[in-house]
C-alpha cells in the first residue's frame, strides 16, 4: 500500500491526511493561512486575497514544510531587481530646441541580469518651458550608430513641459524586454521651438533626428542622424529580471 510520501496505488483508501497531501486545497487566503496540518509539496488555490495570499494564485508548500511559495514564481523563475538608472551628461547650458526634433542619448544595458524593462525617462528643462514633450526608447545598432533605422521599443505618455531648470520624469507606458548588453537610444521630442533643455555646452558629441512632433510615433524611424550637436541631459530608469 502507498504511504503519505508516495504516489497513490490501487489499495489506497481516501484517508483525510492522504487526501490533504495529494490534492489541491481551495479556499480564501485566510483559510490557507489557517490550515492546521500542512505537507511538503501540498498545493493550495486562493479564492480571495488575504493573509499574504493573492486571489487566483496557486501556492505550493516548500520542502521544509515551513512556508508557502507562489507557484507562478517557481515556474517562471523570475527575480526582479531594484530600479537602476543610466548616467546623464553634466549639464552646463541651455539649448533652444528645434520643434519636433528627436534629441538622443545612447547607453548600453548592463549584463548582470538576463532581461531588462525600461521604467522611466528623465530630462532636464532649461529656463524656458513651453508646449508638450514625448519621450521614447529606440534600439540602436551601435554606439555611436552606424545605420539610421531605429525600431521603436518603448514609449512614454505625452506630457506638458513643466518646471524651469528642473528635472522632469515620465513613466514608460510600454517597453519591450531587452537582453543585457543591448544598445538603446533614449530620446525626447518637443512640440515647441522656443522651449529649452539643459545640455553639455560645447561637447558637440550629441545626436538628433529632424522629425515632426508625433505623439503616436511609428514602429521604426529611418531619418538620418544629425551629428556635431551638444548632447542634452537624458536619464533612463530600468529594472532587471533573471
């Protein structure tokens, strides 16, 4: 006859302990937390959030029988890191932007984690704020880029430029997952031709594209890069997954 730690066999009887160990408990989070007897490998499905359990999630008892593990986390094997960011240029001047032009900063994602997700984009306004700003992320072939085609891989919601001589951050509404080591280009585009952004005055190693302002940009941009411009302050926030 099978025992508590082995598979069912033809002689098994539906004893309480045997069924509790071999079947899935269905109940609220509070009921899962209040189970009087648990078993290593036991499953529980949560019907109502509570006591540290979330509705519609399945949990499994660990091998030591001293904690419940979220089954989805075990299956996916995903660990999320805390938010990190790229390093922006040192700004020492104001740049009056050309309306609609995309101003870029390039950076390479680290390789500490397998995948990365972009969470935010930050720029620094100058002394004059006007109009709206759209910010996004493109995939770049190299830093500096050698081809003009830049697929759109992340986008933030259009916002009004706000706060003179201050940083302004937007959350990225969608972002693809990128492998560590991917070269990305973060950009901002302003609707106004009188607004200013903070720049590294005289550095002349920046890039931009002469495009029209568009709050719903296309999936890929093929306009050529303009070189020899002063780079603007841009910062990217991201989380890693492994």
